[in-house]
C-alpha cells in the first residue's frame, strides 16, 4: 500500500500535485487543519495561504512528505 500524505490521506504524488497549484493548496491546507481541530492553524492558512505558507507547504511536501507545521495550534 502507498504511503499516505497530508492532504486528506491522499498519496504522496497526488498531494504534491495539489500543493503545486496555489488555490488547491490553500483550500486543502485550511480544510485539513480545520478537520484536525486546529482552528488557529486553519485561520492562519486561510488568511496567509497564498503567501509564504504556500511556498513552505510546497517545499515541506516535496522534502518531508508532510505540509508545513510550525506548531500544533
């Protein structure tokens, strides 16, 4: 079975493709945080999702197979 990644438990390749596209990375980023119950992290992604957070998500997804996690908010 393939390793699961961050966006809704989808596979690594699908998650990287979603992370490359800014709008889908923004939507998937804040939805996954809200689903995890991390409201503050979800709001940060909702507000700042098209800036540095998107670039960090993309880098972290490629390097570590997980989206950017600053702290567990």
